[in-house]
C-alpha cells in the first residue's frame, strides 16, 4: 500500500476527518451558532428547533431596539443635519445587519449543503499531501476570520464601552438628575431613559445589540472565507493530481483511465461547489459592497470631524471602525480574486503537463478542462459586480468621491 495514502481498511480514507472538519469550521460555528444561524441537522429535535427560533427572535428584537427608537428620534428630536447624518449612518450598519441576518435564515438549507460538501471532502481525502493542502487553506481562512473579528469586536469595545465611559456625565434639573449619555439616543415619547435603572438597562441592551450586529458581519465574512478558501484548496489538490496524471504516483495501482476519471470528477465537483457558493454569497456580497461603500465614506468624514473638534477618543473609535469596515470588504474582494486566479491556474496546469505523452484519444479531455477553467463561475455581488482587487479599488474610489461631495455640501 502506498505510504502516502490515508486509506485504512474498514474506515473512511481520512479516519480523523471529524477533527480536521472541526478545525476548519470551528470559528464559523461559534459566530453563526451565537446568533442562531448555524444550520440544524436534517433530523433535528424539537428542542433544537425551539432554541433556534428563540435565538432568532431575540436577535431580531435586539436589532429592532436600535432601529425603531433611533428612527423616531431622528424624525422628532434631531434638528441639525450633522447629527441626523451621524445617527442615520449608524442605523445603516444595523439595517445591513438585518438584511444579512435574513439571508442567513432563508439560506439555511444552502449553508447546510455547503457544510456537508466540505465534510465529504475531508472524509474522502486520499493522500497525505492532499490533507496538508486542505489544512493549510483551513488555517488561512481561520486567520482571515480572526483578523476580521479582532477589528469588529474591537469596534464594539471602543464604540459601546470606551466612548460612553469617557464622556462626562450630563447634569440636569438643577443638579438633581445626573446620567450617562447612551450610545444611541432614546426618544422621550417612548421612554425617558435618563433615570436609573432605565438608563443602565437601555445601555446594556444597546451593548448586546451592537455585539449582535458586529457578530453578523463577522459571521458573513467568515462564511465567505470558509467557502471560497475551501474551494481554492480543492483546486490546488486538483492541480496536484494533474501533475501526476501521466506517470502516476509511486506504488499506486491506478491506471491512466482511473486517474483521468478521478480528475474529471474532482473538477466537476469543484465547479458545482463554486456555483453553490456564488448562489449563497451573491446577496450578502451585494449588501457588503453597497453598505461598505457608504460606511467608509461616513466613517472617514466623522473621523476628520471628530479630530477637528479635538475629541481624540471619538476620532480613534471612528478610525478603528473605518479600518474594520475597509478590511471586511477587502476580504470579500480578495477571496473572490484568489478563487478566480486558482480556476485559471487549473487551465494553465492542464496545458503544462506532459499531455503529449498520453494516448491521443485520452488527451482530448485536456482541452475541455482548459475551457471549463476559463468559464468557471466566479463570486459576484448580486450578479452585478465581480469581486476582485479591482472592485475593491472601485469601492474605495467611490467612497472617497462621496466623502468629497459630503464635505463640500456640509462646509
């Protein structure tokens, strides 16, 4: 038996696939299960369904606790344009979170299908070299999620904890009423949030709401990284198989027909997985592209305004939020670019092998693989914008253009 094979008698090719799968999806499970959007098993119990529904309702209520009162506050109590714009742009982030959350819930079956395909790929790893490639890509996707989470949760700490605590308390009614300003103002027509313990309760709920909104963003970024990077790993495995197509592996009994059949099956499976990934992510990607374009513009504007008004804590907070939003859309564009490059490399690798040493009829499969590599589905934002480094540059340029228009309009 080949020393590099993982085949064990009576067991799956990769007997330790559960540990490998857990390593690959653990961070995604944490972020998605926290908000009740990790897909349930097909034979889930009523208790699991109850937990799932309760978490969904709880998250919707937390997001509504910010969106509804703040919308009323903008209409009834804010008079100057700057503060209306400041609060309205913050609400746009929560509106994005609600839309992405709805996509998670609606697309539960598609997410489950993708996870099952990933599990099957781990289960059916045949060679140690292939397992090493998959582990390297799993580590890379985990690093992307960790970096995104660091920025996003760091934004929660600064915006919802550091910024309110550094502001001086407000004293009213001749010194008889002292309270701390909430992160998001609450309209008096609904509730007077100046008095204790209502003030503390509202602040705690707003903190939880902020965590849920930012966690949804991390979950969306993490899901995109998981699926796209896994597809890249499978393409790298395919290229490894192509290198060994003509001569085969040492001590391997597979003939040329079997190797060619395995390569074609692997390529078709990857194309189907990429198509499913695109179908799952194109709505989330569109929300991210449009929302991040506006948020980068607004956060850049507030960063300059807060520094000009000599409020360093507020300025640092907005800069951190700006970095987190920018990095978030960069991840989406980067993984789209990476996946597109890997699909093209499959065609290049198909041409670079010693196909001329193959029998003439069998070598006819190579042009088909090259053709399919150039027509493979790519990740897009709403089937409108192809995600790439170029589209990331377009997002930044558009945000800067809006920022200049905003500064001209407000000065």
